[in-house]
């Protein structure tokens, strides 16, 4: 089992979270707590960088969906940035690519 590495920073109202490794049921609570904290204010803007994410399971997907709902309920947004092909495939298979903003590279 690969470790999940999480880093985050907030600058000028934009929160950036970077996930690398494996995002699964074993470590989902760490990400859930972070994203819940970032989506408590109105208009949260969050970018989640996934270039280093090797694997995501249904629990990880559930954490991201819950965070997206919380953010949009507060008039905010979550963008997924540079996911690996394996992660893109999971989003495509589950249909979640239709509800998330997924971009290949971060915009300036």
C-alpha cells in the first residue's frame, strides 16, 4: 500500500491541495477533514492537483463528491488539476467527469 501525501496552501483566497500516492479508504479521513475545513467559508475556491495520484477508490471519490457539494452549496468551486490517466479513467467510468471541472494543467 502506497502512502498518501497531502500538502495544502491558501493564497489570496485560492486554496491549493496536492495529493500524491494512493487515495483510498485507509487514508480518506485525512483528506475529508482538510476539505471540510477549506469549504466552511462562503465562495471557497479550491484547486486539487492530482498529477502524483496513482490510485483512487470509491471512498476517495466520495470524499471529493462531498467536498464539491459543500463547496457548491456555498457558491464555491473545486477544480481537479492534471490527474493521471488512471485517475481520469476512474472519473470517466463513474461519470464524475461530468460534474467535476477537470483540467490538464493549472491555469494562470
